[in-house]
C-alpha cells in the first residue's frame, strides 16, 4: 500500500461508538481523533458506525455511514423460542456486541461503492470486526485492504456480570483479533498480558500510541495549584472515585485547603457497585455543603465537552487517576499536555504513562492510605509542582502534534507518511 503518486490513502474505520450520536468513552474518542486527523491531512476517510437510522453523510470531510442495529441473531428453530427471554436477561451485552458485529458485516458486504481501500481498522470494543467480510473494499489492482485490529478493551470483568457472558465477549474479541492482518494496541499492557493471557491470541501486537486531540489555547499557568485536585471520568466503581474520596476523608483537618473537582458523567447505574459509587459521591456532596463542614472542598462539575476540557486541566495542578482497571487513558495524556502532575494507580497502561518521576507518582490500586500520602506530598509543593511541569507539557505536546500522530497512524496501516509528503 502506498500513499505516493500524488494521492492520499483511503482508510475505513469500523467503530460502533462514534461521536456525536453514540459517543461513549475513550474508544469513540480514538475513532474521532484518528478520522479527523487523517481527513485534515488530505486522506479519504470512511467511518461505519451505529446510528438510529440508515444514512450516509459528510462530516468534517469524513464520510460517515450510520447503520441501525439489526435484530438479535437468535438460534433458528421453534425449539429455541423458550430460551430467548433467558438470553435477553443474562447475555444483554453479548447479544448487543454480536448483533452489531453481524450488522456491520452485512452492511459492508452489501453496499456497492465501498472499494479501493488501503486499510480498514476496527478499534476493538467487543468484537466488532469478528465477521468483517474478507473481500470488502478491494482495490482495482486486486489487492485487499489491510485489516487492522486495535485492541483497546480490557475490562470485561466490569462490563459483564456473569462468567458465561464474559467468556462469550472475550471469544468474540479473540475472533476479531484472529481475522485481522495486524494487531495494534496503544499500550504494552494490552499488547502483552491482555492479548496473550486473557484473549489467548498467540500473535504479536504492535504498540502504536493513540492520537491525542490537543487544544490551541495556551496554558493558564497562573491558575494552577497542587492543592487543586482533578478527577476526570465517569462516576462508576471501576474508575475508583470511591478510593479518592476515602483518601481525602482520611486526611481530616490536613485536607483543609485542598479542592477536589469531579468532571464526568453520572449515568443511571446498571450494577450495584456503580450505584454505591454514585451514592457515595452524593453523600459527600451533601456533607461538604453543610455550614460546619471541615477538611477539603468538593465540587461536582458534571460532564464537559472536549473543546472546553482545557479549562479544567488548566485549573488543576494534580490529576488523580484512581482506577481499579484501565487501558491507556486519554485523560492522563491530556492532563500531562496541560501541565498536570499525575497521581495514578498501578493498573493497565497507567505505569507506562507515569514512567518517570517528573510526570507523577504511582500507588497500589484501591490503597487509599497510600494515595492520601501522595496527596499530602503534593500539597506541600503547592506552587513548585506546576512550575516543574512546563517541560513535561511541552514534550507531550510535541509527541502528539497532529503531523506526528498522522505519521504514526499511516505507518501502522502500512502506507507512506502524510499527504504533505507526496511527491
């Protein structure tokens, strides 16, 4: 595959979660960042995603194919009718993942005109590329597009409540990995332990960092304090907000002067642990609202669109990532790009990001006592920490500059560099 000859490359992205209609978390963030970055560099980009109605539209020089979910592929035959209610009740996530994988495959196989692609990528959520039609998007010269599976998801234990559903989802993921020509992951953790031990895929994966959408606004260094603590993420158990609240509670009067700001969605919970996490935050908010409240200050700022997130990062001196499980979190890189010192749990890809003392400090997951000690250290360096982050911020912004990210993506696809390198 080649981007030479004065033309750009043609890339397809199969991503159920694609903004703005179905934006859910980091994988949708990846799909939007990759598609937008490549389109702005002059390449032809198609995104096939889930949507409420069938339509093909152009958004920001990207061709978006919205595909409504088909019917659940229940086993045929009357003998299975009594079991359908059981399937719906006990395997809801698997049924959705399987249905979307089959729906997308049928769409790609049937739609005329989807040809001439250099590569198709499926940013792995729950096996969306498991049934990718092998002949889809072939080139006039007879070459098939390169199929790239970017392995992101590593928290099936938190996604599905029963063992059978977890195994079915993992098998669907595994099938997508085996179908691909190339496996890619943003972190060594996902490319290593998760791929080999959890998915049992005996193939090597290339580590290629996800692109990062940076902000053009200059950093407001004057607002930063290490006593300004920021949590970015959904209010749910696996993100570990309850660990951070326990750590701050344990500081007692030592916490006076600390201000925690929570930014993220508080969705209606579907699991008991998530409901408990939400109740815990609401209880703390009520207690902190009392006139005789002591210790730290708590603020829930709600969700925030990406274009405005720089305001929260610029206010914060310290970004806390207390996750119980994690992949390669965007929030950590975004925080570093805006000069935030990181306090992160030793899970998933977080240690790969906090890989040197200048970037932050690690603590064992769920260990609120250790986290409290790290927060105490940061408070003592209230103005010193932000000043020390200037060089770190500059280095991250250089690493994730648009041209550098576009080059990494196209090298992953096996194409030449960017449209600007033609000639």
